[in-house]
C-alpha cells in the first residue's frame, strides 16, 4: 500500500490533500509541525531530507521512497504531489 506523509503547519494544506485522496488506496499521515505531539517527528523527517521549508510531502510504498516533494522556492508542493499521486492511482487501477 502507498503511504503519503505530509509535514506542514498549515491546516489548509492538510485539508487539500485529504479531500483529494482516495482513502482505500493510500495511507495518509499528517505531521503537524505546530503540534506538541508530532513536532519532533515532523522536524526529524524534514531534517532527514534536508528540507527547511514547509510543506514537505513524502510518498512511499512499503519502505521504499517513491518521491519526496519540498521546495525552497515558491513552487506549489501540494499540487505537484497530488499530480504525482494521480499518476500512481492510474498505474495501480
């Protein structure tokens, strides 16, 4: 099963991804960088990939990373990740 992990402090990013996913096809994990419960995990994941800015999206299948999305410029990470996931959905249908 494919897992998508979103690290963001913006609930609009979370809502946009959650509303766009097909729940039975993907596991979805949201790490809120502003939450006391997930802040350490969120920063650890970003640090592992060298990402400083948010949002950060990681797409993996089992333990293999398919793609990581982050940007230090103004590109739209959420839309890029959703487009990639849409391609995965068509592949696995």
